C-alpha cells in the first residue's frame, strides 16, 4: 500500500512537470510550481527525486519510456542492420510525436540554458549519440554502407536525421502526418547511407 501511494505521488509530480512545460514552455520550470500543481509540498518533490536535476532526469526517462523507447531500441537492434535503421527511425519519430510539446519545451530550454532543465537533455542526447554510433558500426559490419562512407560520417548523418529538430521541422514546420515524417526520414537515411 505504501509503495503504491509513493508511486502515485511520483506520477502526480511528473504529470505536473509535463503540464507546466506544456502550459508555459518559455518559462523556467520551478520546483515550487510543480509541487503546487501536484498538490504536494516542495520537500516532497525533493524527497522523491533528490534534486531538481533528479526531477528532470526522471522526466526525461519517463518521456522515453512512455513514448516507446523500449520498442525503438528493439527495432534498432534488429539482426539486419538496414531493417534496424528503418525500425529505429520510425520508432524515434513515434517517440518524439508522443510528447512533442513537452520535448519542444525541453529542447528549447536546453539551447538557451542547459542548467534550466538540469542537464537532462544533454544526457538524453548522449544516449542517442551512442546509439547512432552503434547503428552506424553495425551497418558498416554488414556491408550496407555506401562505398567510401566512413562509420563517423554515417554516425553524423544518423545524428542529423534522428534529432528532435529534424522530426519537428517536418511534423510541425511542414505539418506532415506522422507516417509521412517517418517515411521521409527513413528514405533520406537509406539514400544517404546505404548501397
């Protein structure tokens, strides 16, 4: 019973952080405002997450998990690296679309002041960089990369095409449907990388 109550409190706090980012994306997210929205004390937020940075790290992981991160990783790790590329990019697009408004606020805040979101975006992006490097290496190992293209160059292309901004330029900027965004990014990646 106690564990369930603790998880419900944790969820309310995370949901309040989501709400705050959606409602006021240009304002820094304060622990006080999140606590008020979650109807808990400020000290409860710190008890649950340890720090403001801990709150943003948990929010980042929650965004990934609720957005389909596990499915995306499973797709990238498909034994056929080219199919992994396709599934990974599609999964990435679905993940971004699941919480587009919150991610836009986080990525924008991180550009203006990395500490505003506790470095959470940088840690998420570090994980993406490692994943793209691994995928580029698998594409090379399986002989799928275009002639003359290095793993480093392939990693750079994957980094560009799997970034939130690439997704959002098509999804929001061009108002494309999700499937068309995914098809465009997958097609571009295959044409740029694969023989």
